[in-house]
C-alpha cells in the first residue's frame, strides 16, 4: 500500500522538494492533501500535477479563486485555519510533513499527533515554542516524530544503532550565513536583499533571514535539546562555511560520527519518509576531491546576539522560548519590509523578552496567549 502523505506548506521550499521525492517513488508514496497560506496559484498547479484528495488554502481570501481554478477536477477545496487543523486528521493519511513556517505550524502539528499520524517535522518552531508539551504528546499518543531539518536529520542518522551509548555532545553546524565575515559596522547597513543571498542553501525568506542572524541556529539548539534529550550546554554550534558536514555526535569515548553530503534537503525529507530504509535518490553526490577543505569556526555571539538570546531563552525555560519566537517572527518580517535594521531585530527580541509575562509552567492555552502578547509588544517596539 502506498503511504498517504499530507504536506503542510506544499508550495514552500521543503514542500516542493517533498513532492519531488514523492515523484521519484510513485510506487511508495502519494500526496493525499496539500496546503498553502497565500500561494493559491502554485497550489492549484500542484493539485493538477499530483491529484491529491484535498487542498487547503489557509488565507480564506483566495478560496473562491482556488475553487474556480480546480472546478473541473475531483480535488476537494477547503480554506481557513480550522480546515488546516482538520485536514491532518483525515483517516487515510499515514504521514504529515509539517513544513509550515513559524508558529502557524504549532496547532496543526498537535492535531496530527493526536490523530496518531507519523510526524515528519520541518517546522522547528513547534519544538522551540513548546518542546516539552510536544514530546509528552508524542509519547502519550505513541507516534513517530522524525526530524526533517538537515542538521537534526544528520544527528539522528549518527545516533541510529547507538541507542545504548552515551552522548558526550552534539556538534551542530551552520554555514554562518552571508554576513559571516562582516564587521559590526558593516552589519549596521545590510539590507534584507543582502541577507536573502544565502551562500549554500536555497530556503524560504523567513528562514534565510534567521540563518543570517544565527537565530535559526538558536532555534535548532532548542530543537536538538528536545529531540535528542541532550542539554543545551552540551550542544556546540560550529560555523562550517562549506555546508558539507551537516552535523555530528561525539560519544563518551571521544569518537565523533558525522553525516556528510551535498546541501540537498530532499535527502533528509526522504529519510524521514522511509526510515529505517534508505532509498535511491536522484541528484548530485558528494565529491570530497572537489571540496578539498573543511573549515570550522566558533560563532561570534557579540556580533550575532540572536544566538546568545536563544541560549538565554533555553536556560530561562517556561514560555520564554515562545516569547523569543514570537518577537523574532515580528522583527524578521519588519526587517524584510525595511521597517527594522538587521541589528535592530535582536534589540526588539531582547526587550520583548524583558517585558512579556513569564510563566515557568505553561500549558497549551498559555502558549497561545504568550504568542499573542509577545507579538503585540514586539510590534509596539517597532
């Protein structure tokens, strides 16, 4: 039987690459449901190509256009956040690829867990905001949660077969982004267009800006903490400009296992789909003769304070990571609109962390209230 997959965020970078993986293995996988936020025309194209049972456009303003575009097909068309949360519960679905950007992926992922679906997690904010709650739900509902982020997939691959062996530390790599060698003075005047020119990865706008500020790496430290049960002070961030070593694990005997490859997100997507099997994948192969050198540097948290703020939020615990995430989403969007400077993003996040209501033991309702409050504060600070 083909595995039926729901892709939350099918028109984004992860979603489109996941559809390519499905195309390469039509005997194994089928797109049951596709969703998007605003890109209704691209969603309509995907619906025609992959013929899912249903599509969901989160922005209800596009519902009539999408429905008219697909009127001559058998594809069911739904709209709105409620429909987004309900589609993941559809009985035929085996796997949900959570590839929505930001806090928007939080509630649908929870609904998918409660519906006993296998979760392929590309939406790191879900674990950033409420890692403990999500992991408790995963255990309660006995579902598999597999990482799709390149780094976390790499760590996972290094841990497979090592279940009885103690981890000394996790080595979390990142390219350093386009501003790795910039001075503090130069960072004062960089623009969103500059930040969107990532040296090695092709990603969506929001995550590309987060990569430039190193906030994305702070999020990934949080994600690794929850996924692998390793405290943040044993997760070491390494700047690795070549993006060949996707991350690694150091064991208590000093041995280091690392996963290497070309920067291609289809590999971690497919591995999450097929685990524990490895399937054929068309694409480039790593040629170490061409790479020649692998470099590693310590991150400069004075120049890139977002990484430091992320570690502070981890140590604070409670709803502080939720506050951090909400403030970052507001600041990131403002920077892309030209309403905030690159260095100003960290200032807004730091002030929001000081002003928002802290809760050491948040429940699900608290996370929604915290997100709303932190966004309001961050917006006022702009």
